[in-house]
C-alpha cells in the first residue's frame, strides 16, 4: 500500500459544494482506501491504496464525489512521497516565519502545465510576489498587506485556468505531509 493525498478544489467555500468530512472519509473507505484521514474542512484527504496510478485514483474519487454529493469537484492526487519531495525542493524564500509574507503552494491539475498557467496569468509583480515552478506545483509568496495589488491573487481565482488549480498554504501542506 502506498500513501496518497487528495486535494479537492472548491468545496465548503461560502456554503457551496458542501461535503462533510466525516462522510467524505467514509466514502473514501468505501472505495477500498485504507488509513483515511481528513485535514481541515477544505478537502484534504490522506489515504493508502493498492492502486499506484494517480490518474486512476483521481478518476475514482471524482466519480464517487459526483455520485455521493451530486456535483463535480476537480481533484488533485499526489503520492505522499512526491509531496515530501516537493517540500524538500522549496525555494529559500518560501515557507519562512515572516508573518508579513503569505506562502502558498499552487497545485496544477493535468493536463494543464506551468507554461499554460504562466501564459494566462503572466509575470508576478516583482516587488510584491514571487513564484517558482517545480514539477506540477508553483511555489507562490506575496506580501500579505498588498495581496490585492499582486498580479496572481485575483487571477488564480478568476482566470479561465482557475478551475485547474488548487491552492494550499505552506502550513497546511506541511501538516498533511506529517500525517
């Protein structure tokens, strides 16, 4: 059995796409996944599976959510080992202790690539935000008080590509890896 993390996009936000975590945990177990844990109410699920293909796991989870909850949710699945590798390759400026800086990890859902995201969102505003691509994620940090002035803040939510991105804070990703 291999450990995986499923990140559900856009659930339990402003009363939309409601999924109770206890139900979601049970539904993951009903799919045959073991050692299922959820973290926060925003759709972070850690589980073990015999299946090793993330594409197959993603498909199973997306179908289950639509059948159980009646709506479609984009899902990003990554092995826990891959997520550990991502964190080990974080840039020096990402994930520090400075409370004035907000550090996020943007997960890019296949078949979308970093090039696609960058082409649509564009350059970060150098004085306000930084990005770095690694595999299927983008490390993104910005000055908290100036978030509305950044190029990436509004566009990660409103660009046409937004439905193929899911974002977690540095602290959330670290907590998930530790579970």
